[in-house]
């Protein structure tokens, strides 16, 4: 084990799910001659692998194999009936399992590879075989609810990893999610629990279907034993690097410090970039690097440097992989070495102040927010 390296868990079988052509994420338009691929396609992760293999941090990465998860491992979190329903749907030929989530005939192997690879990463950290691990998987999982596929995801990797860590001896697990969308599925798993803290930094978008009742509002703080342990940092559209860092210092860091987790899990999405087709935020490579350094600093203070990251969104085929590289640079504690290829937009952090104040309003009876930047 080398604490200075980042273990990347990867299984190419996650590429097997062929999502085909689409108009963004819904079936293709008959009015369009040249059809594009579904936004959640294998090329996006294939390019993330290539940038990490060829970029300047390649020598600091420790590539490790993933594996296929058993159905019983998935059913440790998702109801067994739901797991079996997904398998039957795929074996019958697949298709749209919900309005924007596509599963091909090969998807069952791909989904098991994503879960198994995520479990390999968290198991290694919990066993002491790695200190820093990153599960590079697809599709994103943070929208998947206990018995509901959604937002390209079918099984919730972060939730499965958190539950695995709990059974392996972690009394408190904290999940930080900076995918551009609210991780409504992850919230749903732990909304009534205090042993898993969920913190989501996302653009304001609200609910988008009848099967997605969660809004991502800061008013959603958890219920019963989970009250105060669900933290939604809902940021205005157009928030950029400085706004996200301000939200980290004023909300995320104080909550993590007081929660004192035994393990940190990062739901790492790069769709909050300024160029992503699925987001309306303005993070740059520098922004992802800065957030990752802040996450690493929290891990070094709170968990002896131990953390596990899992890939969520990121849909610009070229820029998202560059942002993954910047993320991994930060998680390694290294200065940026890869130049931003397409620049950035002006940053207006003050627009986040009202949103941050609203989070304080809902959570100040659970957490202290004094003396923060």
C-alpha cells in the first residue's frame, strides 16, 4: 500500500450497456437526420480512462481490477424483488426502464460490474489495502432509489458502498456529492438515519417526475433519527468555482468536522462544468481541483486520509475527462499539471450567499456555522 498513490478500480465490462441513439436522453427525434448517442454512453467513461492513463498523474495511479457483484450483494441495499425485476427486464431485451434510463441486452453484466467494482474499492479501504480509492464506473447511481431506476442509474453505488462500510465497522459514514444534480436516490436511502450523513452540492432544479418526489431543497433535512443528517446545498444556476468553494467552507466543512465520520465517500460528478450539456453551473478544471483538495484536507483531518470516490455524472465527452483528471490531481494532493484546454467563464461567487444563508436557516439547530469563511 502506498498512501501517496490513488487506487483506480476499473472493469471494462461497465462499457457493455449500449444506450444507443437518443435526443439527449430520450428517444431520438424523427426530425433529426444525424442522430447523437444517448448522453450516458460508454465513450464518456472510456475517455476518462484514457486521460488518466496518458495524463501527467499516470505514474501516481494504481490501477486495480473490479469484479462482478453477486445479486445478494446488491440486495443488501435494494429490495430483492427489485433486483430480480431489473434482471428480468434486461433478459427480456431491455429498453427504457424509465423515461431516460436505457438498458441493453448486455446491461446485467455491466450493472454487476459497476457494483462489484465499487465494492472492491470500499473493501480495500476498509481493509487497509488502500487509503485513497476511486471506482471509475457507469452508469451514475445517485438517482437510483431503493426500488426505482432513475436518471440513468439502476443501482445506487454510493449507498451500497456506505452500507458495506457500515457492516465492515465504520460507525459513521459521510457521503459528499457534488454532481450537478441532487442525489435524490442517495438521500432516500438514508433520510431517516444518522449513521450515514449525506451532503449534496447541486444546482437548483427541483423534482422532475412523479417517481422523483425529492426536490433537493435545503428544507429536506431528514426525519426522525435522520433529522439534520441530510444537507442539501442548493446553489443558483451559473454558480462557479468560487461559489462552490464558499459553500464548502461555510456549510460542508463545518458539518463534516462536527459529524466526525469514520469514512468519507465522494460521489464524484463532473457535470457541474461550464461546458456540460446536462448542467447549468460553471465549474472549471481549477474548480474541481480546488474542491478535491478541500475534500482531501477533510479526509486527512477526520479519517486518517481514508476515502473512496465513485464516478457519477459528467457528459461533455472531452471536457469531463479533463475534469476527472483535475479531480484526481486534487485527491492526490498534487498541484494542477494538466492545462485547461478550453478556458472558463467569469465567476460570481456572491450569488451563492443567499443560497448558503437558506441552508443555515434550516440546519442551524443541528450544526454550528460560526467562524467560517
